[in-house]
C-alpha cells in the first residue's frame, strides 16, 4: 500500500515539474501553456498585446522542428466549463504555393516567423478556456507541436 501511495506522489510530482509557462498576463486575461511532449527545450512563443480588446495580435514563433514542415495540418479543440465547444482543423502547409514563409522548413533547421492574427470579434465569458493544439505532418505520428493552452478570462 505504501508503495502505491509513493508511486502516485512521485508520478504527480514529475508531471507537475513539466509545469505551465505564462505566455502573457494582463488585467483582462492570463494565457499559459504546457507541452504534451518534450518540445520544451526548442520553443519560443510571444503574443503582443496581451488583450482581447485589440483587433490584431503579433505572434512570434521560434522552434526547431523535429520533422519537415512541408505538409502540415493544425488542429485546435476548445473546451469551456468541461464542454468541447469548438474544433478547428486546417491545412497549414500543403507542399505547393503555401501562404506561410515557414512552410518547407526542414527537420533541425530553425523556424523563426512573425505573423499577425485577427483578434476575436465576440466577447468571451469570464472563466477558464482550455485549448488543445496539435500540429502534425501527413500522419499524426509526425507530430511537430503539441500544447495545452489555458486562457483565464478575468
């Protein structure tokens, strides 16, 4: 019995040590993220401004991909109050005439890009939103990025 308790405590401590990183914090929102895997050592993300009242956000992303970024598909699941409220799936890089400059980055090269995204058109309810984000190659075995993002709307 003691070994079971020790195992549970040790395992939860190990999981906690991977921890969440705060992306940004303001009077209206706090955004934090953690990785589903070992991507932590080769990743940087910046979001400016840290506000949902702004119409445009500037995002800077630096990472060293562990797979080629030729064919990429992104998937986002958004959860609020324990309910899956939104699922988005988008082809990011198709291998031909892509919209993003980082498409074609090879495994081990530094992917360094800055882009703008539109802000939200609607007001979010106060509470905690959880986003599960994955970016993978042609098959989900070719995982490029896996992250859990938490939005705390104040």
